[in-house]
C-alpha cells in the first residue's frame, strides 16, 4: 500500500518548522524590551513565512523550486537573527543549541526537496512533450 502524504502539514519538514515556530514564540518574551517588537516580530514573521513557503511548495509541483528558493532565503535571515540572539545571550546556550539543531535539520530537508526532481505525471508543465 502506497503511504503518500496528502497534506503539507503532515510532512516532517512542516512539523519541524512548526516546532521551530514554538521555540521562536517561547524566546520572544525574553528578548530585551527594545528588541522584542522589532527583532522578535521579524523572527516570528520569518518562521510563519517559512510555513507558508512549505505549503506553497507542496501545492505547486511545477513552481516548487521557486518557492523553496524563497524559503531558503528567508530561512537564512532567520538563522542569522537566531545566531545574533544567541551571541547577545538573549537566549540560553541550551535553547540556542536546540534551535540551531532544529534549523539544521529543516535546512537539510528543504535543500534535498529543492534538489529532487518534481514527481510529475510525465507532462511538461509548459505543455511541450
């Protein structure tokens, strides 16, 4: 029996990104007041955008690579913001390590997905061939 996942929210990468959102939401209240509403809000916005990117890539077989490239761009910025929060000791070393490991796993999954050819029905998306 073929066990195909039928919705993006059941995929490993989506679930890991959802867990990342939980981690980000947990650290925002602990950011310094001057950064909570700018830095924290940007991290929250980026991780929510990543969830949206996964959903779009899952739904759009022929535009998948473009959605995943956009995801990786936003994800790189998010990674930088998390690294800066760790460097400034706004988050504990343990939590920073947990988030970094989670982000590494997500990055690997998305990169592998981006590099995998689209599984199609044999038709060219432009209708040629």
